C-alpha cells in the first residue's frame, strides 16, 4: 500500500513537471502571462493529478501504523529469522537476544492490531483496487483542483478552449507571409536606392578631375604622367588602380597615395550621393527604384507594425493548436491579476488577427501597368515612400520645431498605429501625428503644402485603431470650401468612415455619424446647428480645427461654438499654416482654446521666450526644411509704370480715399492697362513652356479683366460665391486640361484649402493686405506632388499704391517670422505687431496724399467702411 501511494504521488509530480515544461511566456500588448497547452492525450496526465489529489487522507495514528508495518515489522521478522531455527546454533548470543526481542515485539504488535482494529483503519485508506479516475481536461483549471493545490505557480489558471481555433495556424502563417512580402519589398527598395546612389557616385567620380586627388591628400602628387596617358578622372583611377612603375615618376609611395586618395574620394562621393526621383531624368536606376517603390506600396498597404505585433503575441498559441492542443491553461503574469482577463485579451487579439487576415485575403491591390506613369500621376506618394524607406537625408532638428529634448524623446518613442491608415507618412508627418497624440491638445502650424491634413488623419487613424469596441467620434471643423476635400482625403487615406455635416444632406449625415461614429466634417457656419443637436453625453475623441485662424476672435460666435465643442473633446488639433497674422494676442487666443492652463507672457517684447512658452503645444516646420525634393520657388516682382490715364485715375482715387479703386485701376482700364500687358506676356511665356497658370486677385473686376485679356483655355473665376461643392470640380477640370490652361481665382477663395499642383506659374495681380494671404495662395501650387519649379509673379505699380503696400507688408512679414516661425532673430516691435488692416489703409492713403500733394489730414475710411466689389 505504501508503495502504491508513493507511486501515485510520483506520477502526479511527473505530470506537473510535464505541464511546467510546456509553459510559454507571452506578451499580449504589454500584459505578460503564461500559457500551458493540453490536448486529448493529456487526460491520463489529468487522471494522475486527480488520483494523487484524491488519495484517502491518513491520520497520525494511521501514518504510525503504516510506518510500523512497513519498516519495524519487516526488520523484526528479519531479526527472528537470523536468530532462530537452525541458524540459532551458529548465531551468537546477541543475535539470539535480538531474535527474542523481535519475537516479543511481533506478538505485542499483533495483539495491538487485533485489539485496536488497525486493519480496518488501513483498509479505509487503501485505494489500490480503486479504478483509475476518468476526468476531463478542464479539471486542471478547477479552483481548488489538483493543479491549484499541488502547484502554486500554476494556480489561478483560466481555461482557453481552442475548439474554434482550428485554422488559427494558417491565420498567423498568412499574416507572417504578408509581413515577409512587405519586408522583401522594402529590402528591394533599399537595394534599388543603394544602386541609384552607387550609380550617382560613379557618375560623379567619372566626371571628377584627377586634380581632386591632391585635395584629398594634401600632397603634391605627380599626376602629369597619368593625364598624358589618358587617365583624367578619379573614376578612371578607381577602375584601373595605379601600380608602381606604371607611369614615369610614380613609385610605390606615390601609387599608394594616389589609390588611397581615390578611395577616399569614392567614400565621400557615396556619402554625398542622394537618392532622388527626377521627373526629367529617367534612367534605368530611377525606373528600378520607382518600380520597387510601387511594389512596396502595394505590399505595405496590407500590413503594418500591428501585424507583426500580433504574430509575436499569438505565434505560441498557433503552434500549440498545430500540435493538437484543445485547451490551454492561462496564468496571469502578475500576482493578483485575473487570468480570465488575460483570456479575454487573447480572444480580442485573435479576433483582430482573423479580421486582418480576412482583409489581406479579400484585398485586390492593382498595380498601375506603368510604374513611371504612376509616379507622374502621384509623385507625392512616391516621395513619401522614399522618405519612409529611409532613403532621403534626415532633416534633423528641422522636423521638430522648437520642442524641448524631453518632449522630442517622448514623441520619437511613440508607436503610431497605422492599421487604419492607407497613406505613407513622411518622417516629419509621423512626428507631427505622434506629437498630437502625446500632447493631446496642440496647434500644428506647419507651412502650407506639408500635409497637415494627412498628419491629422494619421492621429485619427491611430485613435480609431487602438480604441476597442464601437468607432469613436471625430469632428473636423473647416471652411465650407474644403469640406469635400476633407471627406475625400479621409476616405482616401483612412478606413474610418467620414460624413458630411454640411449642405442639404447634413441631417442625414449627422444621423449616420451619431449612429456609427467616425469622422464628421462640418463648417464654421454650421457649428451652432451641430452643437445644439449633438447629445450631451456624446464625447468626442478628437476635434480638428482647420484654418484655425478663423477662430482667433474670442468674441465671434463661431469661436464660442468651437470652444464649446473643444471642451467636449479628449484631444484637439488646431491647424493653420499662418496662425499669427496681425497680433500676437490673436495667437494667444488659439493657445487658450486648447490649453488655458499654459502660462504665456502678455508682453510682446521677446519672440524667443514666447516660442519657448508655447513649444509644448505648437509645432511648425517649413517646406525647405523637410521637403528636399520640393521644386525651386522663383519669385519675380513685375514692376510697371502707370499709364497717364491710370495716373490721373489714381490721383482722383487718392483724393476720394477710394482704396479699392487705387488697387484695381492698373488692371481694369482695358487691354492697354499697364498690368494687363505684363500679365499677357507672362502667360504667353508660360504657354510656350507648357506650364499652367494660376491668376489671383482680391477683386472680381480684375479677374474678369484678366480672363478677357489672356484668351485660350481659361477656367473660372473661382470666387467666394462659387459653391463649395463646385470648387473642387473646377480645380479637377483645370488639372485635367492641357498645358497652357489658366485658372483665375479670388485669392481669398482659391488661396485657402485647395490643392492646385497642376499649375506651376502663379500671378498675384496686386499686393494683399496680409502677407499670409499671398503665402497661402502660393502654397496651393507649391506643395508635395509638384514636380516643376514654381514661378511667382507679383504685378506691381511703381508709382501707384503698390510700392507703399509692399514696404508696410514687409514689416508684417517680419513679425510673423519672429513670433510664429523658426527664426534666428529674437526681437520684434509691438508697433509692428499691432498694425491692423484699417491702420494699414490709413497709412497708405496718408503717404500717397503726401506724395501727390493732397490734403494730409483728410479723414480716411477703415476697411470695414469700404465696400469691396466682389
């Protein structure tokens, strides 16, 4: 019986050891735990554990009896045998005495067993004849069951039933295969980039005169003999290294220095060579790079970092299922944690993996038949892929604005979930999205053309991709002109549903948004309607305020409505490439919308301190800092003299204080008007060079004059009265028109929110009252995706109002640089900051009256008093 009990316990220990040996530690999105697989054959293992756990319990008396019978009685019987019978004749006195004592002990023990009923007690704990228990596997996780009582390290386990996981190994294998394809495609891109870089270095070295060898060594190398022999470039030396005695005067030391200098220049050339895609220089290396980028884009559209995270977390489970496991014991990694929560997490991750595998299987990514044409149609996407592949030179600190080192470290360490994002992000765009998510309520002040929309959508996609359950609510507030563009971009770049909360169908869109969640896109004019209908308990995951300078007036109704919605949001992104136009106070209003707790000085005398104070919430980068492939910007001031008739009209307008007439008269006097002649010449040249042209003016009359004068294919005018839905259609028609087409647009309408990369010549017919208005208009054309250099022509009258405006606007531009941009200088005057439109008009009129000898002190009208002809 004792041997039986020992054997049962030994079998249980063996079973526990087998379970412990199978333990696999898993990391489930930061939650560590242990999984132990079991299958049908393990019912025997479970039976051993149950049998040991159900051995009849013994009392101290029973244990003593078992010890006597198993140890003392056998010893006494042996003593009796050795000291009795024939053996006693030869035994010594000690053996005979021991036998006598043993015999007495046996008599006493037998009498004690008979008297106390010890045999019955032994029968009560003897289960040798009991049948082996038949148990189910789930007994292993029963509270207080055999595992819990025998193995504290496995106690508290929760069951994970794997009956529904039959195809799970193929799910994980499919994800792994997609990830492998993406990595192979990425490696091909890197190799194509290396090939192009190497080719660029070779070309540079083939064109590098051998005199550069002297610069590399600092020695007076003897190179005449090489040149006379036809070795004229560093590339030639690398192809055929010099050996001692090959040329006159070239010994061993000189040959070594020449070859060493050539290798040093080769290393420098490789370091300096850049990977680029030049639309005007299509060689084999560039074609190979473009094709590799296209393939990689299609591969990465199916997978991202999340797929690899799921593989890492769930591969152990897939392996267990493949080996026949039907259940797993799940043990929490931290004491006190509920293993049931870990099981639920596993099920959630497994469901995510299944869903992603189904999406991969259902995907029908079709590659453009001609990768080069694909690039010409979507250059911005290819440049972004190039940047994401790490093949462009890093912009370094320029991507980080004025942020502090600690915040930069937090942002760079942030893992962005791109599972709901289909766009490729450039490094600086990824940084902006992570900045918005880390800081939660921010102003993105990136210069126009850098992709603030994609940056905001990347943050939205991250939130949507990491929020379990129903889709969170996002709200975009923007000018009416760009509602269609926001909806289009959201649908194009994310898998988050977007709804138009503006226009005739806004009520239907609003109801679907409330029911389904996702991105609601509305306008400043619709805010009050939206705010009063949104349920009080609805919480917004994020509010995005586009062209945020629209809400810089704290007393305006749209500002108050915007603030009310911002208070209901967990996160906020205010977007404006020009957050500061006239007053630093207005910029402070933007900061106050999202971070009223942020301490900002009220004085305007230190732009540097101001930027440091707002750094935790404000990120701004410039095009030239982060877009290495951005085409050149050529700005030309086209100065003209007023005609005699225009000069007379100008004097009358000055005397009358008619500021608008002063600004238009050089364009509205017919085909012989001074600026019209310049405009016609500019467009004639643009058409000769197969370029499209954007013509901007504040005034409808000027646009009409421009349209009459230029002839040919002319679109527009695109004005403030053009319906929002029709604006993008007009831009699309212009984009599809042949070279030489012209689009005329009011600068306040066409210069905001629309992407017009089809044009590479921009004409601004008169100086605008805000420098940022012109910058916005230029950025409509000069942005990611523009392949040609951009020409900007400003039509200016030498002896009219334009000269005075240019001088004063230069001071306003300086103010913007000091306070809102990344700048070397750290001072600005409060007077310059405080110049408003009405003051600007008054100053211009005063200067013009003085110049023309008119009455200096005649009252002038503010801008709000002058009706603007539209």
